[in-house]
C-alpha cells in the first residue's frame, strides 16, 4: 500500500469539503488505487492541526465549526499558520484552498511555489495566482517536475479543464463560451422567473449563503474573468492575464431589461467568451431553450473543436462538497500518474 | 521519437475518418507526444493495403472512394483481409472499426482477442462484441496486460466513458440517462419541428445519409441498447449483456402523439436509462427546455454522482471525423500511458 500525505491549506467551505470528501472516499482510493491518503495538516488563516500520522477528517470539520478555529483540535491543534505549516510536517501533496486574492495572488502564490520547490505536487481551487501569473506558476511546476492540477478553479463540480485535456486531446480548441459563475446565474435566473429587482434577489441570495456578504467578486464579473484567464491559458494556449479580460458584471441589469428580453424569447446571462481574439465577460442575450438556458447555480461551457464539433458540459458551479470533488479527482489523477 | 504502428480494420465511414484524423493530427502528435503514428495496414471486408513502412492516409481514403476497394492501392494493395491482416505486418495498436454485429460480435470479437493475445493495444468503435461479451473482452485485455479503449462506442464525438472515468474519478455514479442515438433524435426532432410522419422523415433521413438503408438498428433502439450495456458495464460496474436491456424503438411514434406532447410543453425522445435497477431504452416524454431538449443528431447524457451532483454532456452523436476524433483521443491516451 502506497501512502499520500496531504496538507489542506485554507479551511473554509472548500477546505472542509475536501476533508469531508477524503473521509468519504479514502476507502475507495485504497481499494481502487492502492494508496492510503492521510491528512497530516489542515490550516486556516490563524490556526492549524498538524500530525504526521494523520488527522481525523471529520473531527477537523467539527472542531472548526464548533470553535471557529483549528487550534482546539485535540492534542494536535496549534497556532502555526500560513507558509510555516509546510515546514512543520512531511507531506506529498499540497491541497491549496485559500480564498482567491486578485490583488497579488497571495497566500496561494507563495504556498504553491514553495511546495513546487520542495518537489511536492499541488491541487488548487484558487483562481488568484493563476489569473495573475498563470505562466509563471505552471512553468515552476514543470521546472520542478511536479504535478499541478487546478480543475476546481473553473466550474466547481463541472469538469472543464481535465475534460478538454483528457477527453478531447485529439482536438484543437478554437474557442469556449460559457456561464462560469453560479452566483450571478442564480440571481439572473430568479430575476427572470420572479420578475424581482436585482437588489431584492441579491439580498435573498446573501441570506441563503449563495452570494457572499461582499458580493463584488461575483456580481461584477471578477470571478468569471479569473476563470476566463485560466481557460485561455490552459486550454487555448493564450498567454493572458487578468487585466486582458474585458469585464462587465450584472449589477446594472434591471428587471425591465429581463422582461423585455423574455418577451422576445431571450434570457440575459453573464457569458464568458474565450478565444484568441476575445477575452470577455459580459451580460448577453441568449435564446430560451439554447444550451445557455441553464438555471440556478449551474455552470455550462461549450467547447468549439476542429474534429469533434461543439461539445457542451453542464454541472454545478459551486458547493463545498461539489468543488471538493473536483479537487479529489485531481488528487486521484496525481496518484494514478505516480504509482 | 517513439513510433506507433497502427492497423485500421474496417474502412467504412469511421475507418476512413480515422485515416483522415491521423493525417490531420500526426504532426501534432509528434510535437506534443513525441510519437510518430504510422498506418501500416488498412482493411475492409475483402481487401487491404499493407506496408510496414507506413501508408499514405489520404491515398487510402481516395483509393477506397474511387474504387470501392483497397486492393488497388499502389504497390501495397492486396486481397488479404479479415484476421489474416493482423499476421501480415508488425503493429502496436489495432484500431477496430468494423461494422457492429449484434448476433455474435464478429469480426470485432476475434480481431480484438487476437490482438490482445499478441500483446497489442486496441481502440474500438464497435458495439457488438462489447454489448454481448463486455466482461470477457475487458478481462482478456487485463489478462494480457494491454490497453483497451472504447470511447467511440457510445456517443460518437460526445465524451462519456473517458469523461466519467477520467474527470469524475472521485465520484460514485448511481445512474445515467441520455439520448444515445443520433439518427432517432434527428428523426424525432424533425417530426416535432415539421409535424411530418415518421415514414416521411425516415425516408428523407435515408436520402441524406443520416439513416441507413436498413434503419432497424437505429430506429428499433438496438444501437442505443448496445450503448446502454456498455455504459452499465464500464461506468456502473453492472455485469449486464444485450439481452438484459428492455428495448422499444421509435417506429410506432405518430406525428399525432408528438403534437399532443408539444401542446403540453413536452417532447418525445428516445431515452436510455442506465441504473442498477433499470436498463431500458424507450420513447419518453421530456420537458421542452430541459437538458434532454437537444436536437438533430446531438447526443446527451446526464450522469448522477454522489459528490458532484448531476453532470451533463452534449455532443455530436455521429459523423465520420467526429467519431474518429474519439478514437484518436483514445489512441493518444494509450500513447501517453505508454511513453
């Protein structure tokens, strides 16, 4: 039996989802891939739990939820946090789930580069460092001859990066269009079905936990723009960064505009366009009943290929366990390549 | 530079598509994967062209189209055919694209097993031997420690088998539903949009080459049932064979029934259901605007997972180059694992 020791950095919704997913699937991974996955450390922004023999994934989640901190994890809780966690215990793979930071990509950038330099594989859900420094980060992984996977950065549980790389590898991708942000799709869907105002639906979405207290990254298109950059680099080989995307959000969309569109058989959706000529996120009219007509927090993407024609994928764009499932699939791919 | 010598068995639409796809993509495969792919033999049911140094893919296609036979391929044309082709030249991978035979799975079965026994990898688009003897065929590949890939058997250019295995590997699949036959979806779509009779649209589809002269395999649901068996075995681990599928085709669907459904916001689609309790192909009412509302020769499948929720994929269910693209992706996966 091989062993894979992982560190989970970031212990919000996604980090906890990863702990839950590992807890649910570690027996399957043992049976099918002959690898024992152990969480040797988990850390949030100010605390951690660290144990070289492996922590209890469920206990990590309940300690964090009960106390708001990992410091009170029995015996192994501590105040060690940030990059120091990577020096505190032996590990094989960093699972990087810290919050996206579009200013400087930190702490994801430093964590990821340090892991690479130490010869560790990395799975990330973080869009910041990739939207800002995609080429540098990917080059660093190649230089250090480690595996780096980032399916969860785009589309949540909707496979798109591995989908194109693994299942459309014979094809050249000319462009991709899609709905890449679940929160805005949820808001627009409810504005459409209920005729309510942007403000009212945003407020309700915040109460339901679908929109964040500060909804800027979602509603202003920043999140979708980060994903646009990641798809452009990873699937179309375009050397682009965040500032290359033309971004417009949904905060100016009125219920009147949606009503007018509906009358003519259209919907308003926040569409991301990824092509060599165009990196753009903007509200657009799409036909009712078209492949863009997906509701709620669903994401979708249509990939235009040379040999296979158009291929469309639809899946849940957010959710703790859903996003974690993409990270766990990435981890399994790493294990398959390694052992 | 590594070398991969392939034999293409079956030189109808799919086999010719593979030759075209290799011609289009061999430079890409050289550059990105450092492998030179050479077609060392291609054969239809009564003739072949065989050359250990490699044949010209475009010339194969034009000779076949001009003469209806490969025997007149300059210098290397011959009457060798069937299983003897595999003994006539050294090769690494069999690309098996003979017509599906649901009676006994031949000639695909014998060709595939012989290739396995000789330690060769196989890529197939053939549903017959898999629908009848899935477990035996897959076990034979494992026993001989060779790679066996069959993405093109289901969904044409719509990725589904590799999609689930590679990009949803963290998830348990509880069931799959989908539209798995392009010809019937084309006929039903046109009956819906034009109000015409089944017979008229079938006739026009035959003239357009979308339906075969003998349309039985498509319209009676046999083709979709084969695909149902392949998904059941490969993705849900169900030990099923063709006779386990409850099959009903579309030949009794009237334009009146479609009209009635439309009035209430429904469509009639030929739906395949794959679950541990149910292997079924039958015409069903689906909601307009739902994920099943895809037109023409499109295929779709919704995969129900434990961690990632529902994931849906849509793509072209048929077409020479489209289906060939799935086979070439399979070949590239084999090369990636090998070198």
